[in-house]
């Protein structure tokens, strides 16, 4: 990655004086007297940020009147934070504020880990509505771009963007079974990727431990990612393993990047499971060797030693082929159930068994669909198994059947020392891997991982201020300019004249996450203002009525001058 892209701009001291004889204010908004961290990673400079319309027009000394002024003395002023892995796909339909992340300074939600909200066919729509949990909504869109525009039209506080999910393209053409595409079917899947990229998708996202995404072989992924690359996008992946086969999974990601010519990012880098904790060194060596060879391999993470997903990640993927309904039907068959339990207990499982790595006592139950099971929220799988007088494996299977869902859980499977080490990696960005919500119904009908309320504030409080794992300037770069560059975003990610006015004002001395695993739905504090596209979405620590969020589109969007797909990824500047 060329550091020149993050060099401090010569315009930092630019003065934008009010025109002589004009009664109109020079700025719609000016943020005065703060410590400006422009996203470059360079030292802070004290000064102002002036905004006109949805753009920054002045950084540094900004004389002249403003329609509205924010006093930032004693506070940091930075570009808005980018959530590289958001699951706000449904929560923003329910509540466009996205309060749990708005209060942390997030201004862009990036979605699409394996599954995306389009493109959909009629059967995909039917099943999606049938499988809804606490949040209910009609599906009025078909393409991914149509979904994003639904959010924009409804009104959201933060910007939104998405990858097209590789599993979504697969399901659209092949259904949810363990089948390989014919050449004609693969061509159809590739065409879906191209359409999404031309509509503004950021690339292809995969999630390879879950059915049916796991059924995609490397060649299939290379084909889809090649289309993303020639359309100016990237590949981003929850790899095939983060535990027993972590190193092999990195090899596959690197191979996909090399063969397709497309940059690639590893979602939520980790070494999962106690027996795999010491693999982090080798994982980093592989990533850095690939980078040294000329590939643009980057990573992101959340700032906690526990993950969160479903009990599907505790069971073999073959039993899940065909979709949730067929999974449950198979689990009800005694012979199949016995086979599943035997594989769940295996010391060398053929699938990514997260429950094995965390243990039943390290598997916390946080999200149920069935109201009768909601009282189990906050218990461990071990406690429920003991209360029911069954094995943990039997309890897991029973809960999936009874709940009519995969059941959301938290797996305590990582080493804190590894987490602390990873935050300082120069190519690391950050993602919550959670939905942006609010501590009120319907969100409080279920629990959640604390990362939804604390991921970004925790970085700035625990790892920057308290433990000094990295400087504030570097943390801001990793939260803004770096992910914006990796995603190929236009005019976002820095405090720079001409860029979109996505700005955060926060107090480095007091910013703090409060969410815990016991009480996760607690809002962070210390962020006073959040400006999105020039409008205050958060003012004096409180959400405003403004919903200024917009759809942010990738480089292949045909609406850009010079947009659209090209012959190959080599035709783009990375």
C-alpha cells in the first residue's frame, strides 16, 4: 500500500475566507478549535473544519461566518469511521438511526459478508420472509442496489454500502444445496456479480464456513472474484477456517487474489480455539509474504476475544444442505442425529466447529426467535444441557429445532493477547460484525454481542488511550482513510477540502465503551458530534432528526464518469 495516499495534505492550513460584500455565511457548518486528525496518520493540527452543503470546503484556518458552529476545543476531530463488517441489513429497516454505532462515530455501514440483500428471486424472497426473527418487514426490492435505495429513501443516519454475497449469487442460480454449477450456471452467477458491480457494489464477499457458501470450490470463487476485480472491486472473505485450518484458508484467499488479480481482505482475522492460538505468528507471516509479493492483502477485526454466530457453526455443513428447513428435518431423524453428534464430538472435525473451540461452557446463548426460549438468553450451552439432563450436542440440536432458527450465540474462543497484537497491524481495519441498533424494543427482545455497542469506542479507549497499543493518529487512519482506500471510495475517508463531510468530534480522554457480555446493550459515550454528508446526525451526544445517510457506491458504478467494468482488474489502479 502506498503511504503517499495517506500523506498529510498541503491544504490543511487552507483559508476559506468569506467573499467580500456577501451577507451569506461562508459555511453551513464550521467545527472550530479542535485537534484535527485528518486520516493520514500524521500528527494532529489544531484548527477548524468548514462545511458547505455536503462537502468539506476548508480544513485548518477557516475564517468567516457559519450558519452553525460546533465548539471542538479540547476534542479530536476526525473523518467518520467506516464499519467494514456491518450486519445492519435488517436493523436499519427497523430504526434508521443505528444508534449503537452512531454514538461511536460510525458514518458508513459496509454490508455483504457472504449473504447480501440482493439479488433475490421469488423463492429467495419467500424464504427470507418466512425466516424473519424479531424484526418483520416486507421485501419490496429485487436487486442489491434497490435494497440500498430503500434504506436511503426511508432515511438512515449513516451511509450504507454493500458487497454482493457469493452465497447470494449461488443461491439465486443453484439453490441452497451442495451442488457444483455447470458452465452455463457459473456464467449466470458471474453475470449477477457484474450487474451488482455496475449498480455500485464494492466487490464480492464470501463466508465459507456456512452452508451453502461453504459448498463453493476455489475455482467458482475465482470466477466470481474475477468479475469483481474487472469492475474495480475487491474480494472480502470470512475464510474457510479461522481455527484448525487457518493457514490453509489464508493460502486459498491468497490464491483467489492472485488468480483473479483482485485485492482481498480477510474478515475478522483471528486464531480461534485454544489449540490454534499459537498460529497467529504463522498467519501474519503468510499475509505479509503475500503483500511483499505485490498482492494487496488486508485484514479487519473486532476488538473482543469472543465471536458471535449461530449453532450452525457447531454442526457439519452437509446436514444443512438445502436450507434451514431441510436441516431441521434431518436433525429430527434419529440416525442422522447420531451421525451429527458423532461429528460434533470428533477431535478432527471436517467442518469449522466453533463450539468445539469454545466449549459448551464458553458458548453463550444470546438470540432466540421462539418467545418460549427467550428466558434462556444469557445462559451457556453447558447450563442448558445440565438443566435439561442432556449432552451439550443434544441441547444444541434441540434448541435449533425448537427455536426454528440457527440460534444466535457467543463463542469465547480467542486469546486477548492476540487481539491486542492484531490492532497494531498496519494493514488492519475494523468491523463490528454486528447490527447497529438501539437499547429499546424490538432489539431488546434478544441479547447481542457487545461489539454492536462498543467495538469502535473500545479501540480508542482500551487499545489507544489505556494500553497505548497504537497512536490516536494511527487508529483514526485505520478507521477512516485506510478502509476508504481499500474499498476504492471516492472523496471519503479524510478531512480534506472537496471530500464529503463525514466528520466525528470526540473526547479522547473520555470516550468509552460500556457494553459487556452480561449487559451488552449499553451505549458508548465520549462522541459529541457526528456529521454525515454535511448534516449533524449526532449533536451534543444525542441523535438528531436528520437522516442524511446516502448509498455509497463502488468504482464500477455506471453512474460515475469513467465507471463501469473493464477488461480485467489490471485496467484499474489499485
